[in-house]
C-alpha cells in the first residue's frame, strides 16, 4: 500500500517507519527542513530505542522516504495520515492550527481519491470540520469529483516504548463511516494485529476514545498519588496498598505507581482538553478536572517536602536533581515534573545541579540559565546537600548508594519515584524521604 504521513514527530515518524517495516511504501512529510534533512541522512531527530536502525534499513531498502513537499507524499497514495501536533492553547483546548495547516496543504495538492486518516489527538467533530475544509479547497480547484473520506485512527503509543507499542498494539481504534474505508484499514493493520483487535466505530466515538483512555490512565495515577499522601499521614506504605489493590483482576497493576506527578506531551494536555470539550457541552467534568488538580499539586510535593526538611536553610542548599525527562527512555521534557521542581527550588534561592542520561540538550533549552549540569552521577552528587530523584532511570535504580553517600556533603535523599528500598537507605545512614512510604505519621 502507498501511504503518506504528514508530521514526523514521535507519532508520525514512528508509525510511518513501522508501516514501512511491515512492507508498505511510506513517504513522511514535515515542514521542518532541518528535521527532514537529518532524516534523509538516517539521523532520527528524536530519541526512541530501536528507531534509528528501522529508519536506516527501511530507507536503504526503498520503502521509506522523507520530503518537505506534500506533493511528493500524495503521489499515488491510498492513505494520507495526519500526525501533526495538537498542543494545548492557553485556555486548555487543543490548538488545531497544525492540523488545519496540514489539511490545507493536502487540499491544495491532492488530485486523486484517497482516505485521510487523523492520527493526531483531536476534539470531537474535527473530522467533520476537516472534511468541509478540504472539500472547499477541492471545489476552488475544480476537483470536486475527488472521493474523500476522513477517518479517525487515534494513536496509543507510549514514548520510550513507541516501536514495540506500534508494532504490537493492544488494539487499533478506527472511526470510519464506510465499509470500503474499514476494508482498507483492515488491510493496513493486518500485519500488526489480529482482526478482533481492530475496533471499528464512528469517528466521533474514536475521537473521544483517545481522550477518555488517557484521562482514565491519568486518573489512576492521580488517585494513587492522593492515596500516597494519605499513607504518609497515617504511617502506611503505598506499595503494600498498591499490591493489595492490584491483585484484584478488575483493578490490575498498571499505572498505579505513586510519584512526583505525571508529565509528558499527552496526559496533562489531553485531560485538560477533555475538560474543555465537556464544559463546552455544559458538563462539569468533575472527575477529569480533579485528575488535573491533584497532579498540579503532586508536582509541587518534592519541593514542599524539601522546604519542610530544610526550612530557612533552603537558600544554602545545593540540590542534585537525578533525572529531567518526564519518564525514562526518552529525552522529552514536555510538562516534566523536573521543570516545576527546579523552578521552585531556584525561586527559594537553592542552588541546583542536574543530570539526565539523555535529556541534557532538552534541559539546556528549557531550564533557566542558572542551573548547573553534571556529566555523570558521581559529579552530580559530589558535595551535594541532597539528591532528588525525579525520573526512574535504570541507572538510578541500580545506583551504588554506599559509594555515592561517601561523595555527598549530607546523606539526604528525596525519592520522587519510590525506586530505593527505604530500609536499606536508612541502614546506609541516609535520611530518606519518598512518596507514600515514609511509614511515620506526619
Ligand atoms: N507523543 C506521543 O507519545 C503521542 C502518542 C499518541 C498520540 N499523540 C498525539 O499525536 C499528535 C502528534 O504528536 P507528536 O508528539 O508526534 O507531535 P510533535 O510535536 O513531536 O511533532 C509534530 C510534527 O509535525 C510537524 N508539522 C507541523 N505542521 C505541519 C504541517 N502543516 N505539515 C507537515 N508537518 C507539520 C512539526 O514540524 C513536527 O515535526 C498529537 O496530537 C499528540 O497528542 C502523541
Ligand atoms: O504508574 C504510573 C505510570 C506513569 N506515570 C507517569 O505518567 C506520565 C506518562 O507516562 P506514560 O503513559 O508511560 O507516557 P506517555 O508517552 O506520555 O504515554 C501516554 O500518552 C500517550 C499520548 O497520548 C498515549 O498514547 C499513551 O497510551 C499514554 O500511556 C509519566 O510522567 C510517568 O512518570 C506515573 O506517575 N505513574
């Protein structure tokens, strides 16, 4: 099948490459010339385990192409995916500017019938809006005979696991109105999943499914974060509580880890966007709003714990921040809890030193200039008053705290991801604080 993918961010680049990997011929389009230039040389603009090799091989074998010109992508294509960004606008709604620009570009060049598939996360009714918009373009160009259908095919991949999620999805959701469109999507995804895992529905339901799924996952995290705070108040252990809850099959074990809050380019914006959509329909969206509210507070928690511990001395401390990415195995720092923490600490007058295995370039771009950076864990911790774990990178989980404790000025650790064993840390002489496992009523 010949496929065009518009947008080469996490979603467009990964899904386009995976379509090529399964034998389709794919042309990926982006307006960012530097990005396309790099991709043509086989250099991935994003860090995603396994992606570089797939891009290189599929380009070499002639199934994957990159261009800045939409015309190159549209030539002979059966399916045109829109995978551009939908960042949050100031009021919380999804900003559709990139999606509208993409449909305008397609509408000004398309000269044959095809299916346009929206992979970007978009509010309900976007498919209908795009359909009207592209038909206007075609009418203006005297091409109204072209047959078009706009489908919704939201993406559920997780950063850091994107290739695996894309090649072996739990399910594929497709919002399509016609049997013909459903048949094409079935053929496209046949190499990826068995047929019963392709869930067909109307486009509006598919659009809502994406927001509802993300909000449900975010709700589980916010719920556990609230339970963790309660655990700390009453001297209980949130990991034991989680174990007890998760063994009920109806609850399950996933997305129940308490921590210093969820970040990333999706949960924060999608929960807010769902609130905006519902409120626009006159609903309160009580649950979804609470999920966001708990998370905003949770991102402040490490800072509050540190202020409680250091009091007036906050201005004197040198804090060593372990991890900047919003989660491990990505360099993405969008909405990362590290940003809230570091800004807060600098506001209190503390000195901040930071290290992340791969997000250092992003950090230089996003964090205030007075943050200092360390080249490795040793130089990060040397002379520090405390270590603050924000991202659960494997190298932090495996840290040799006996050795690192010897390098620190004071042996104090704030563990925002509950990756250390409290008993071991205390036995090594650390003052150790974590989330919902402090076991001493406060
Ligand atoms: N990042 C994720 O893990 C993830 C997962 C599932 C769904 N989503 C959703 O998928 C969409 C894309 O997310 P992302 O993280 O890949 O975005 P991104 O911001 O990383 O990438 C978007 C890309 O689109 C390009 N672009 C913008 N306008 C364009 C145009 N008119 N023509 C061609 N290219 C254009 C940009 O230059 C950029 O490279 C969003 O709606 C997001 O909510 C993201
Ligand atoms: O038990 C948990 C699980 C996750 N997180 C945090 O939640 C955030 C998001 O994590 P994750 O969901 O793994 O990353 P994303 O790549 O943002 O993926 C989410 O957002 C994507 C974009 O919409 C969806 O496609 C995915 O299905 C959905 O998991 C991160 O800050 C994690 O640290 C927790 O605090 N506790």
